């Protein structure tokens, strides 16, 4: 995560738990940097006018002014737990970090008693999972592709075919495709082949963003032709 993204994420994290506070150590662990880096980030945000203040004491830390916190949401405890169940299997899927952030904001923005009822109800739901589930979503590669899709940028990848032969290609990312088997694919316009190709994520050895915006291609051009799979998009309404 670059510094600009981290600064934004810090504000969103503090907004989600406001008026409670988060210590520099907790923020450092969350964003995988040092406490000193967090302190510099907080100072930069304060100088930019973000209303973050420090609370002293054993339970102290940094807090965001209540005026910038999220308004109460009319989620019932059952609705909140249903969302948590739906998101519980996103660990090996695109935008997993954003899914966890969204859930924290949802629960933090619920009125106090309802949020606590949601936590109590969640404690009565258990989801069976393997002790060490097989990872079929390559996190580091996946995050680069997520950023490329979000910002509309061409990717440069090194890809291994079924025989393990590596080629370097510039591709225009079009869509993520995930199947029941757990495999995730990138559907993209491959400039090496001058056609749409489907790349299995675990075969992408390396992926890097370029500064080149992707040309405007219709979404229909990226229809994935993967045997025995029916593609559908996530419903947002």
C-alpha cells in the first residue's frame, strides 16, 4: 500500500470506530508499518486539516472528531450478521481488504445497542472451514490487478502456460472471474495475441502497473469462455 492509500485508509479506519480511538501500535499492525510511520502519517493528516486528536492514558490513541463519523445505519442485528456471513469467505477473493473495511464501518455505524446485539448474535454462528484452506487467490498479484481495474490501467504480466513456459505480455484488464473450484481468472485483452485471453491467477508470476490508461472497450468484449462455468456479476441492488 502506498502512502496516499494508507493516509486515506487511516482516516476511514478512524471514521468507522469514532468516537473510539485506535493506538499507534494498533494502526501500525493493521497497515504493516512502524508506529513512527503512523505518527508521521497522523501528523500529515492533522496538518492537512483532518480533525484527528490524541487521547492520552492507557486506553488512549488517535480518534476522529465525531462530526466526521458515519451516521447511524438502520441495519438490524440479523442483517449485519448476514452480511458478516456472506463476507466470511472473501479472504481469498478480490477486494478482500475492502470487504473487511466495509463490515467494520457497518457495525461501527450502527446505534450502540444494536451493534452490541449484532456481536452477540454473531457469537452464536459458527462457520466450518479447513484448518489450512488452500489459497487459490494470489493476494499480492490480485491486489495489483484490483488496482488496475479500479484505475483503468494497462498491466504488464509474466504468465506461465500449461507447460510452464513464461511470456511477458501487456494486457488490458477487463474482468475478474471466479469459479466454484476456487480458481480466479483475469479476463483481459492480450496485446501479444491481439485478442481476449483468460489468465489463471496462480500462473501469473509477476504483475506490474503501467502508466497507460486502457482503451475504451465494451464490457461485452471480455465475456469469459471458461468451460463448465456460468458467469454472473455481484448484485448491488
